[in-house]
C-alpha cells in the first residue's frame, strides 16, 4: 500500500467515523432563543468529537493496513 493510498483510506475512514460520532451526546436545548435553530445541540463539544474520531479512525486504519499487508485480503487478484 502506497502512502497516497494510505492517506486516502484514512481520510475516508475519518469522515465516516465523524458522521457516526457526531450524534453522541447531542441534546437539544429546552428553551430556544430567537434566531437559533430548534434542532441545534446545546453543547456540541466538537473538539472532543474530533479527538474521538481521530483516535477511532487511527485504530480502524491500522486494522485495515494490517489486513491488506498480511495478504489476508488481496486486491490484486
């Protein structure tokens, strides 16, 4: 696996995991002020979600890398 392929796979995995992590802990506020969307989360904690996404994506990427380099799954056949 070349480094460009590895980065591309990590990028796709990161975005997929981000969309899985975004709803975690998202609660709508009880009262909405004028000009705020009713469905917007009260405390989005996006930095924490980016950190969780990065760690989980790294673990998933390592598993993908080990699977591809071990020859268990071959994309050349």
